C-alpha cells in the first residue's frame, strides 16, 4: 500500500492519496481544489487515480473531486446517507453504511457517522495483502485529534435552524460506534489545529482509536448524553461567513476550475478605473508594511495561512476584487483563494506606489505601545474594542473593552464610536490590522491600533478580566 497525507496549512485541511502499488491504482479522499498535487503524486508513483471520495459535503473548503474526476476519468464515490436535502446533486456512485470501495488489493468500508452533518461517513481501510483486519480510519470531520466535529455549523453558517441539538445527539450515537472499534486502528482526520470545524483540535496529524478513548473529551460522557450535548455546543468559534456558500457549491453542480488561474497585472490606468468603479482592494502585505503606508479604502489581509479565511469574511462571491501583492506570491495566493471558490479576481498591482504615481497620498496607521495603552485604559474618554471571538474575549480581556468580532465588524459599525478615540486590539495584532483597515475604509478617523495584542498585554503582567 502507498499512503500520502496531503495537508493544506492555510485551511488546516487534510486529504489522502492511497494506492495499491501492485495494481497501480489509487483513491483520493477529500481532495482540495488545486488538484495538480494529486496528479503529481500519481505520476511520481506510476499510479492511476481511479477512485475519488469525500467524507461529507464540506462547508470549510471547496473540494476538488469534480475537477480531479474530469482530469483523470476516475469515479466519484459519495455519501447517499442523510436523507432528503443532504444528497449530492450531480452524478456519482452512492455510498451507504456498510458499502465497500475496492481499490486494487485495498478495501474501504463505509461507516455512517452523522453528527457533524447528517450525511457524514468515515472509511475503514483494510490492506488485504498485509492483513484482513482494518488498519486505518479516515474520519473527516467526525473525530479529530483530541476533539470531534461541531454540529452547529449548519445552523450558524448555513442558516438551517433547529439542527445543532439534533446533530449533537446524532454525534453521541456515532461516538458509540467509534468506541466499539479496536484500539490499534490509526485515525486520520480531515482537519488539524486552526480549523473552525471544532474548538480544540490537536496539532499532530493522526491518532489512534485507543488514544482518543483515553484523551478525547467526547469519550468521557459514556452515560451522560445531556452533558455531552451541552459541552459540544458551548464556546464554539464563529464560523466564517463563506461556509454557507461552500456548503452550497459542494452539493450542487458548478463550473469547474482545473488549473490554478493566472491573474492580470493592472496598468495604472486600469487600476484607477477599477477603483472608480468601487472594486474592492485587498492589500496582502504584512501588517507593518501596510501601517507605514496604504491606499485609502484598501483592506489589509496578510497573505499568510489565514489569508483565505479572512478573505472569505470580507469578500462577497458575486463581487470582483483586486490584490496588492508581490508577483512571487501570486501562485500561492490564487491557490488559497480557489480553495474556497473566490475566483472573481479582477487583477493585481505589485506596489502601492501606483497610488502615488497617480498623484495621491498614502494613509498611515496610528500604532501605540503597551505602555501607551495602559495609560489610555484609565481614560474614560476612549473606547477600547476587542476584535477577537466571543469565547476568546470571555476567557480574558482588557478592562472596559467592548467585544466586536472582526469578522462581523462591517455589519456592526454602529457599535464603534465616531465621537471618541477608539483603540483596537486582538490576540497578536493580525486581526487588528484587518479591523483598522475596515474602519478607515468606512470613514472612521479617530482609531488607534494596539498591535501587541492581548498576548503582549498579559506577558507584561497587566490585568485582564475573565468571564468564564
């Protein structure tokens, strides 16, 4: 058996390439949309991708199953569980609890494991030349390292009311099914630390059934379904806005994108025309460069591993947008964008000097130190805004700070004072840079960026207030 774990750090998302070396055939589980990765693995190992499958209809990334099927001719094996409203709406080979996929001398048995979503399935892999006992379980968003999948995404992100409690109870039943498996089986989940599909995912890529039985909180409620449901649903992080669109695009038929798109470099004239039309501009430079000089109205979303997530919060799927980015970063940025279906990129400029060449002046960010903020905290004439998520805020925040999550800041501008000076902070400064640029874009003038964040504040021994 050939096995390769493919991990996308930008979305903390795992996919798997598994092949039978004797037969020269392979299956890919939960492929990302830039599928050239799997084609290259197949080429290097003289294998043909003949099977493609998914653990469920994903909400956090746009799968590449259909792109990969188009390029390879492989069959798609997808869940037919979950009932009406939870079925894939394009041709595929349906899977149900107990179904078996054969890939050369390998077999993958389907376990229906609902909870995260009604149609969720897991795959129990047996490598028959080695043993007739299963050796690996691919759990998708069912069981993670140290955590389990959240059942509230359908309600919070997709707007399907009344699903989270039912999903939590289904998850409780699925956990019992997992608990019955042999301890030695390796567990390979769909996500790692940093994913919004759970609240406490571990950083290591895999685990075992036995380890999770001992260490995972979800297995500590063997006779307490009510306690399990309560703990599972509380303090989950805010699901990104784009999750609702992912759920739709992964379920219905859609246009395919079989290669990483190229992006046009805009001339000064084209750039000015685009700005005049109101086309949104995302500045992907690091926050320190942005603060030293930025184009008015631009939004600072750094081109790091969180780029796609924050772009998904700030950009609508039906609107074009532009980038400020170094040309050497474009392939990476476009991959990150295509993985969540943000394909409507109008073009890019590689320097903010374009704005100066057009006869304009850059704006700068007002940044303060921790000592300056400590002084301002004692001033009742200012507003302090914590841009982190609600659970982060409750775990410890600066005195008098209001909580406005940066992902929903555009919908909550009325909570920001235009009369007082407003100081923004987050955990370590990245979200503050986004928040500052959003407020500046919306005409706020009296805003200050405390870029050190709560991390620096606590390390300096300054007080925080906890609501937990």
